C-alpha cells in the first residue's frame, strides 16, 4: 500500500457537477479552503439541460453577491453567446406543448386547443439557455479551480468517517491514496448513492406521488418541429416565439417527450412515461425508442433521418426518476437539493432548484461559523427542501394525471407557473422566500385546492371544464400577475416571467 498524504480543508464537496462546482467557487471566493471530489472527470455527459428565468436570476445574483463577473454573462442567452461562444448552448424562449393522438399525425387546431406556448422572456437577447452540460459543468469546475479549490477528479471515496472532523480516504486514479480532513461535508452527488453509503440516509422515494421513467439521448438531424407544423398547414403567426426555441414537450396519454435544441444542431430528446399507466419498456433501449417513436407519426417524421451522437453514444433508460432521501442535513453535513431529491424533467425545475440550494448553503456556510447557529439554519434549510419537493411533486404528478385531457393539463400547467412566477416576483422585490414560495401557506392552500379540483374533474364530462376554469382563475387571482389562465390568450402566452 502506497503512503497516503494528508490534506486539511474547511469544506469538502462531493460531486463536481454545476451544483458542487458553483458552491465550491463561491465558498473559495469567501476565503474558505475547499476540496471538490468527483469519481468522473470533465468533460462528461450529463442530462438536465434546460434553464429557466429563476435559474438565470439566481446565477446573476450569485455573480453579483460573490463578485464573480465571469459568471454573469451566463445568466442571459445573448451575453452567453458573445462572451463564451465556445460553451455550447441553445436558445430557450419558453415552454411549448403539443398534444398528440396515438397513430395519427398531429393536426393543428386553429383555436390552439391542442397546443400551449408559454413565453418565459421577451426577446432572444435576454432569454434563457439550454446548458450543454459537458461544457458548462467543466467551465464551472475550472472556475472553481482558478479560485483555489482543490479539484480531485477520477477519485474514489474508499472511506468517509466522522469523529471530531470528517476523515475521507481517497483513491485518485493511478495516483497514491490521499486523506482529507475537513470540518464540513456537502453532498452534491445528484443521483449518486453517496448519502446512503456514508451519511446513513434512507431512501424514502415511495412517499412521492409522481412515478415516471425516462429514456433519452442526444441526436442530430432532428427536423425542427416548426417545419413539421408548417407542412401540416399550421398557422404559426400567433406563436409568441419559434416553438423549437423552447423546452418543447410532445404530450400523449402515457407520458411526454422533451426536445431541447442546441445551437450546434444537437437535440437532447427523451420520453418520460407515467409508470402508473404506461406499459413496460422492452429490454432493448434502442427498440423501446423506436417503438414509441412509431406510435406518433409526426414525431417519427422528425426523427426519420436522426442519428444518435457521441457523447453519449447510447440511449439511457432510467429507473424510477423520483428520488427522496430521509435527510438533507446532519451533523457537519448538508446535501444540495438534487442530492436530496428529484421529481421529473417536466417544466425544467431541477437546475433552478439546485441553484437555489447553492445560494442558501453558501449563505449558511459563509455566515454561520458557530456550530449551533449553523445547525439551526441547516435544519430550516432541510424543512424548506422537504416542502419544496412536496410542492413540485404534487404539481408535476397533477400534470401527469391530466395528460389524457389536454384542457385540464393546461390548467395544471397554469398552477405550476403560478408558483414559479410568484417566486420570481418575490425575488425581484428582495423578499426572502422558499423556492417556488413553498413556505407560503396561502399559496400552498390555493394550489392544493386547484390540484384537488382538477383531479376531481378528471372524472367529469368536458362540459364542466368551463366552470372549473373560472374557479381556478379566481383561486389563483391574488398571485396571477402574469395574466395566466386567460381564455382570450387561446393558449398562446406572450410573456409570463416576472422580470
Ligand atoms: C432525465 C432528467 C432530465 C432532466 N431535465 C432537466 C431539465 O430540463 N431542466 C432542469 O432544470 N433540470 C433537469 N433535470 C435535473 C438536473 O439534471 C439536475 O438539476 C442537475 O443535473 C443537478 O446537477 P448537480 O451538479 O447537482 O448533479 P450532477 O450533474 O448529477 O453531478 C453529480 C456529480 O457527482 C458525481 N458523483 C456521483 N456520485 C459520486 C460519488 N459517490 N463519489 C464521487 N462523485 C460522485 C458524478 O460523477 C457527477 O459529476 C433533469 C434530470 C433528469 C434525471
């Protein structure tokens, strides 16, 4: 056995995705010594690419608060392209949804009763961005290194024990063993099993309502959806933005497909199935992919000449997407949101939620050196994450349940955006609040009422939907600063973001 060198650090962060890397960068900026450990090496493929106005706001705020001017161009698509043309990305003007029928080509309706477009920004300069994660995560990890963080890639954690301090035994690839002694540990491993292995957390995912599974990869030569719409005679003049410059959702009874188009022509695409109703996937991922494409002819037409690209070079099939750990904090440790839990890709919540965790943990770790105060603040952070995950889960599950009835689905989406827009407005007014305002009792009660009403409506005839819509509009009225749920909008929302 080779001799092990010993290093001391104030904080060790496990996982160098954008979450772990950004937290490391911020802490280093505030003078803390940080070790960032990952079992993989950058650049590496990662899924979860579609950013949102909330994510951009938090990134801009982190850049301003911690004096990190190199980050701020990434908070808007226009400045990103000008400042970092080498970091691959895609333009995202909003969210677009198209409802498909099994075995039939998509037929656009003149009154948009099978489409929903929700703009999240006013123009192409200030809009959101799809993050090509291999490039973006590497950029953040290298920025952390530049700020003095010790980045250990391709490093296995052999042992991780807490006595007075944490002691981590590490095995970097083809290098001698190392020992890290540190006062605090952050779990930023996302879906990794670090928490269960070393922090004694339990898997309590069965408490979540949503039950979905995804199959996904990256492709090129995917025909833009706009071209398919045009060839089917669709009138696009009142689309508030080009529908491919979006997190594009193709919806069907058993689930949905996402498409995120990057500027270099690659498209991130994946099916996400409601496991409560979808049949089992075949054991062969490529076969499953092709079976599901063929069910929806207009989507199949998009992929007629498409090729999988490398990376990742293969089709991934997930298990159940939903995860929840029993704890998000403990003695001398805390987890980022994405290591604590995850619901689904629907409506792109993950990046923003994780960034909100970076923001909160940075504040706690920089401002509360005293153990007792830090623990109190961490306990509050955990309470917030629990409530946030429950809120996201309820709203996303509601969307899955309403998929077979598009009008109800649209109302469920309106409920989801009510929470995000309320959060955006409160951030702008500098009101500190939990992510998506999950700690706001009246808002939660309102959304619970909407959720109950829509779930009930699933068993009612369509003729009753008008009344349900009126009730929902009234319920969300106190929060509805963005003009959501207006019949006259005919499912085409020009601008909903609060900024
Ligand atoms: C199918 C899918 C689609 C998604 N789509 C979206 C979307 O469109 N928009 C959105 O906002 N969010 C989306 N998300 C969520 C998004 O992926 C996450 O928010 C994001 O990846 C979190 O980043 P992270 O840095 O915390 O973790 P990750 O990117 O998961 O990075 C974790 C790092 O930890 C390392 N690691 C893991 N275990 C260990 C270990 N034991 N030891 C050392 N290192 C370890 C890994 O190598 C990895 O580099 C999606 C998620 C999924 C699953």
